[in-house]
C-alpha cells in the first residue's frame, strides 16, 4: 500500500472509531439529558461523519488517497 493510501486508511479507521464512540454516547442517559438543540447538533455531526467515512472508503477502493 502506498503512503497516501495508508494515510487514508488510517484516517478512515480513526473516524470509524469516533463514530462508534459517539454512537455509544447517543444511547446513554447523558445524551438523553442534553437539550434538544444539542441532541440535534450531535445528529448532524454523526451524519456528517458517516458521509465522510463513506467518501474515504470510496477513495480507498479507487486507490486514491491524499
């Protein structure tokens, strides 16, 4: 794997870990206790993270990194 492809794969792995962490948080009482506006902003954030992860995956499958 070329250096730029490895960098993209590492970025995707870190992002997927962050998605998992946020997803777990969103199933806690702490999340439920947040004001609705903050819950909504976290929903926007996790959707953007999923979109970013999909884009990185597509780039990786095409052999294109940074």
